[in-house]
C-alpha cells in the first residue's frame, strides 16, 4: 500500500499481493458501473410499474448522478484523511443498503431517494477504488496496466449489466436489477474487511469542513441546475438561479481554499498540467459519451421494439468493446504516448457517433446498433485509460484520493451536462411527436451533436495534454 513521509497509519497485517488489492478495487468499481447499465435496461419497466413521467424517468438516472458528483471530492479527500479502506467499506455498505431500499420501493419518490443514496455511497466508494489501486502499484507501465484493468472491469460491469438486467427484467422484475447488487456487495464487503490493509496520508490534518460543505453544495446545485434544463429550458429563471448559485458556491469554495492552511483541495493541483488537462478532457469526453447508453436503450426498445433482454444482448458487443479498448490501451500508450492514444480513441469514438447519427426507424441490428456501438465504445475504452493515467501521474501521494475523486467528478459532471443537453437536443428535434420516425430523428440529432463535441475535444487534447508521461517509456 501507499507509504510516504506523510503516511502514518498502515495496519500491522503483512502486505497483500498487489493482485488482491487490484481485484478488490476493481470489484468495487464493477458494482458502481453495473448499477448504471442495469438501470438503463430497466427504465421502461420502472416507468410502467411506478407511473413515472418522462422527466421522472430521467431522474432515475439524474438522482444518482447528482449525489455522485456532489459528494465525490469530499469522498476522495475523506479517504486520504480517514483511511482508504475505511471509506471503501463505508461507501460499499451505503451503496448496498440503498440497493435494498430501491429494489423494495413502492412509490416513485422512494426509488428516486434510494438512487440518491446510492449515488452518495458511490461517491465515497469510487475514489477509494482508484486510490487503492494507484497506491498499491508504482507509477509506470505496471500502473498503466492496472488502470487499464480497472477501466476494463468497470466496462465489464456495463456488459454484464445489459445482459443481466435484461434477464432479470424479463424473468423476474425490474426490482431485481437493484437487488442483484446486494449479494455481490455483501461478498466484496466481507472480502475487503478481511483482506485490505488500511492506509491514509492525512498527516494528522482535519477535514476542511467549510470547504467540504461549499464544494458539495456547489457541485450538487450545479448538477441539479443542469438536469433541470430539460424540463425548464436554459433561459428559465429557476435554471439560471440554480446554475448561478452553483457557480457562486464553487467560487466561494475556491476563495476559502486559497486561505485555508489545510484545504480540502490544494489549488496548486489545478496548475499541474497533467491533472488540469486530463480532467478537462475527461469532462468533454463524458459529456458526449455518457448519453450513448441512454439513447441506445430507448432506440432499441421504443423504436425497434426490442424486449429488455434483447436490448441488453444487443448492447453487449458495445460494452465488450470498451473492455477490449481498455486492455489494448497500455500497448498503444507505449507506441504512441498517452496523449496520442487519447486523441486516437476520441476520434474513433467520434466516428462511431457519426455512424450512429445515420440511424433510421427501420434500421437493421448490424448497421444501426452493433457496428457503430462497437466503434463508440472501443474508442471510449482506448481514451479513458490514458486519461486516468495522466490525471493521477501528476498528483502527490497525499492527494491521491482527492485526484481520484476529481477524475470521477469530471466524468460524472460532464455526463450529467451531456445528458441534459443531448436530451434537450433530441426533444427539440422530435418536437413532441411520438412516432418511431420522430423519435429516431431526435436520437440521431443527439448523436450528431455529440460527435461534433468529441471532434472539438480531440483538438483540445492534442493541444493541451502533455506529450510525455512515465507510462510512455516504461515497459
């Protein structure tokens, strides 16, 4: 585990083999991603059973995303100060208990509340998964391979979620897409409690409570304002107030951090090129890529009349392509460098989005779902691994948890913004019509705009990302 001059608390147990730490960290990440993909498949069934409106259906996704984004930095820093293992266990326990509540929900609001608590648990859990991994594996080629495994296992959660979700919805009910987390979470919780060793890099520091409250409130308010744009529009008073309030709170957070002796986030981190540029790239990529699963699921079920199981099976090649892209990424990084590997992956993703934007109401599976989906997700897997490696390579050991939280925050906030914007784009093109042709036009327009965002992102990455990292030369 992590040992530095600051590190003062490591348990007396003998050090575990690195693969055990990586396996447990990846298992936690698997659960977080599994939950997202499982829920996507079950959305139409949830709407029918609980009487959710169209906006309520999106809130099944957004309630999770807002809590996830709002508490991520706090969760990451808490791991640094109070122990990575402890926060891993707390986050996983909260996530598992919320899955029980969501699976037993009888009203729409109960499901949404459970999803928000799941997001809170994931915000504590997710930074710990990446921090445990980066603390256990030295920077270089070995860490790049470990991060690739972490990315691939998370993508495997997407692949498993589509298939398992379809089986559960068709064979049992939508409730089991949440309840399935319970036995998996219990096993991982028991294994982590037994085998993980504790580490922290707090150096006796206390949590910056004012900073924690400001950044959590600011990110949550900003995320809430973003998701409100679909229902209220970008120029509505409530939307502008929420967005302004969120930005104001984040501005106050930055002002407090500049004056605090032991800040939640050292502002100097934002001056580290690899950290700043990789997180900006992660935000842009997430804003375009996150909506893919949402629109592809709706297209398969609402336009092509696929069942939940058929929809899950249809998207499996796309999910497996992420795994392939993630596992190939370290080799591509050694040949092209992390920056060029990221740009290449982003261009492949953009090509997939461009192909998907040609979808029609009578499209065939191979050309309307499978092949463009493979391109989109192969490129995403190829770009996410070097971005995560770049973001974590510039951080001091004592900031590992915070930087891990920042990586996940950038991706999640980008995803929330992207889903809100692309949903508005699709709704504007559809114009209130509910025919298969009209829905397809809306979905295609969302994919078209996302592809353009990715092309702009590729230019940003080429200009701003650093040319070299230690992963480039290590073999």
